[in-house]
């Protein structure tokens, strides 16, 4: 479970992150990361949002995938830069996202530090 301070909530933040953030893709996931340090006060925690489309399945299936991803990404919170927004878009359903998610998060963090 993600703490409330680490949840991305507004549609504006989702849109800005998916349109202007660095991106890493795989067959089942797309991960976006946007550094917001110049736009807000410093020492803000990284915030994370999920996009799980209806193509994944019904409500129960989408919520199961969301719970799995929230659990997995909570382990990666220390790796994420402060003052950043991370959005995870699920393209296809899969039993285990752990290795793929860890790899993609590492890629976008590396890309964002190069671009900064």
C-alpha cells in the first residue's frame, strides 16, 4: 500500500507526466517519470500514479493488477528521486510484473538523471 503522500491524484499531473516525462516501455508496461523540482517546494516525496485500462479486464481484474503494482512499487520508493511524479500504464495483463517493473523504473530514473 502506498502512503497518501506518495499518491498522484490530479488528472493534470497525470497528463503532464505522460506527455513531458521520460519514458521506458516493455510489452506489458509503460513507465513515465517527470522531475518537478523546479516547479514546487523542495523535499516533496515522489508521487506515483497508475493507469490500468479496461482492456486488462473487468473491475476485479483491474483492481488486482493495481494492488500488485502498488505493492511492488512501494519497494522502489527509496530509488525514486524526490520531487518527481511516476506514472505506470499497464498495456497487458501478466501474472508477475516484478522484474519488468524494477527494470523499467531503473531505466527512467537513469534517463531522468541524464536529462537533469
